[in-house]
C-alpha cells in the first residue's frame, strides 16, 4: 500500500464521476478539490465521488470534502458519494457529510438517481 | 436623493454584498477603491496568534506581511494615506491602510469611519460563523474518535482473520491521528518485525534502541524524527507498545501528523492518549485473532490425524488369518497421534510370511509412507521373491520416493512348515523372538532401516523352525511403553512372558495385559503392534 492518492475523471455532460484511489488526507484532499473546482469552473453541477478504492480518510481530508460540497452548493449544484467502505460511510455520517451529500451503495444506483 | 446620501447608500450596499458572499479579502479593497478616494491599500486581519497579518493588498502597494504596531484607537489621516482601525466592540479585528489618490475631504474620512464599522461587523460575524463551524467540526470529530475506539472493540475484535485485522488496525490508526504513514510490528522472539505497513519502511525490524525504550516506558513515545527513522524521510514519529496478557506483543508506529494548514506537526498529547487507548483495543483484537488461529490450526491438525488414521485403518489387515496347522495372533493398538506401525500377513507355499514395520514420524506424513510401504510390500512379497531381495528392492524404492529423513524399521519372517525353517530379514527393527523347546532366541537386526541408504543390501537369514516353534514380532511401542514415572516396559519385562507352550493368542493377551498393567493411566505415546505365529500344518485362509 502507498499513501499517494490518484484521481480519475469520467465526464458525463453537465455531470462527472470522480474516482479516487488511495488515502484522502491533506494532499489527497487538495488533489480532489483542485480537480473538482476545475470541473465546477467547466460547468459541472452534478459530481459523484466514487471512493471504491479509498480505504482511509482523515479529518483534514473530510474538512476538504466539506469545502467542496459547500462550494458546489453555492453554485447550485450537488455532490454525491458512492461505494464507501463501512468505516468511511460511518465516518461521513458522524462528520455530517451525509447531511449535505447523498451516499449511494453503488455507482449504478447513483448514476440512475443523478441522471449521470 | 442627495449625492452624499446616495454615496453612502451605494457604499453600504456593496459592503453588504461582502457579508452575503463571504467574500474574498481582495473584494474589500475593491469596494473601498470604488467608493472612496483611496484606490490602493492593504487589509490586515488579526490571526489566531493575535498578530495583524496581511490578508489582501492592491497591486504595487508595499505592505509588510505582519504589522508589528498595535492598531490605532481612531482613524489616523495624513495627506497621502490613512490608517483605519477595524473594531468589533472593543476587540480589534484588523486594520485598513489606504493610499489617497489625491486631496480628500473630511466627508471622505467620515465615509471611511462608517464603512470600517460596518466592515468590522461583517468580519466579526464571519469569524463567529467560522468558529461555530470549527467548533461543530471538532465536536463531531471527538465523537468520531470515540466511535472509532468503540468500533475497534466491536468490529476489529470480531475480525478473527489476522490479515484483515492488520489492515483494519492500520487504516483506523492513520485516520485517528491524521498520520501520513504507519506500520504494525509483531513480536518475533525479542524483536518486532513489520507485519503490515502503509507507506515504505526502511527495515523489517524496529530499531533495537527504540524497542528497548518502548519496553521500558510501556507507553507511547513521540519525537521529531531523524535520518534513522524507520519511515524514510519522515518528519515526526510516534510509537506505542501493544501490551498482551504477559508481554508486549507488538508495536504501532506512525509518522508525519498532518496539520490543518497543510504542514506536518508533532503528535500531541491528545493523539498519544488516543493511541494508547487504541493499542489496548488492538491488543485484545490480536489476542482474539491469535486464539482463533490456534483453534483453526488445532482443528486442521485433528482433521489430518483423522484422515491419517483412516488411511492406516484401511491398510492394516482387517482380520487375523487362520491356518489349519499354524496359529497366528496379532495386536494393533494405534496411539492417539497416528504413528507409523504396519503389519501384514502373506500366504506362501507351505507356510506364511509375517511382517511388522515402524515408519518414522507421525500423522499424515507417516500414514502416506505406510501407504507406500503397503503397496510395495504387497507387490514384492506377492511375487514370491526371497526376503533379502524384497528388502533390498523395498529399500531402493522407499529411498527414492520418500523425504530425506524418512525411513522404516522392518522385520519380515517367512515360515516354511515343510522345510521347518524360518527365513527372516531385520532392517533396523527391534529383535524378534524365536521360541523353541523352552529356548528363546532373538532375530537381531542385520541391516540399516529401509530407506536410509540407497545402496543398502539385505541378506536372508535362516533358522530352524520345527513344528511347535513360535515366532514373536513386535514394534517398539510395546517395549518403549512408558508408565507414569516415565519408565519403559523394556525387553526385560517382555522376555519372561515368552512361554513357547502358550498359544499365540494367549501370548498376545498376556503381553497386552502386562503392558496395560505397567503403563497404568499414562497416555499411550506410540502405536503398539504384536504379530505371533506358531507352526503346524495346513493352508492359510482368511477369517472374517
């Protein structure tokens, strides 16, 4: 295992799916934020974060994810998450992310609901 | 609307926008530049350390990063610039330093004073909102820490697979203390070996000096790392011992605690306390996993023993053959841990061939070797070859087939009723006994055990075996049977029992009972085998 985070993006019209692989910490969170803000500047208003290959998130990563959610909400868009490990799912619920972003079990379920 | 009122109105409308949009600090200067004759300047805001730190400045406006002077109580005006304090109540929140574009009037300064009051309120509100959000975040974060510790007691302790457990431990620890890298070390002798790591480690073992420190301290150790840190190029380091029931069973180590401003900080007291609590939970989880693994290994071993016992049961003769003028009796008592005793009977012209063997080792490996011996013996003896040739061929076959340290002690005896002879081969086995006319002769070993040396050759030995003679073959499980004091039954207790007048069945029962009486309640450690035959006349037939 390594600590480096990798991000991949699948653009779908005015939406996009952002795939993460690795640790969402300060460095990883900033990488996600930069890519998410680029997408927002490019008109994306529905962003799904697929965390299937992420097993660890720390508190700084969470605060960055909250900033991304708020920024998207300011622009009238929405952010959702899918494919979380049970530990990360619980973490998001406790830290309040689940109040502002919907969490889906699978990418298929999210894509159907978000029309991606 | 009078121009002055309109000017105030426009200025405040723009300032209000700042509050609504939680604006960038540069926007503050833009609003002041738009509505006052001060187009350039700098905005300083009080930071967490109560210092006035530059938040925004106009292009080409020279301003230091930190303002050392305390903000003035009132606006200070000079012909080319003004210093405007920003206060919320009595608390200074910042300073505006603005450069004049030209001559300005008193009403411009009034506009600045009013704007500063409004801006101060906006900044104070934003700060309060931010602090409330951070407080909320911290509260939730503390709750999450508690939940994590609680979860470790449940979900981790429920993870009995040590591989999965190691990942779970690392992931949760990294999250809990905001570390960038971490490793789990488990005890291996007197050292601690890396079992799982997140990020590279420079060595498989924890540094000896650090190990000593941890064992002595018994609690977390944290320091700013140097070049010898186990994580390459790490800045800060922490390690905590995992204390099992009797000793430290492992170590959790982590490096580079992330801070909110994007830097790396030392692991603070709160994190060390959390790590200690975490290590306590991990100790329980690891002990549970270890016990579970031991139970699984025991289960697997029992399954293997059961299978080996089945193999051996299927191979050994199901019944004792009966010959009209030859009596044969046998005893086979397998030990709980399957050993490697084997015996067989073969019909031959004018008599029978008897065999007792003991394969080295226990359990499945021994059972497999017994199986190989059985197949080879059935083939070779069945061909009617002389016993010496059988043993030589058997030796060659077993040596090439079995593992290096596997061998078989074996005694074969062929009775020829008509010739009244007994041919035998003893390859490293206990001496057999020949009972005739009140005399007890031994059939001693005259060669190495089967399978020990590829070149071994065995010669058939021959003895007179007149009608009424008895041959007794046995395994070392008889003579080496131990009593509770650890004493062996021995040949000295066996030989007085060898009365040639008794039938083979009587001898078998007598020896079996004597061994039982000697061993008492001591556990049987090895297979016990006895094969006894007395000559007579007639053909061999199997009884059910």
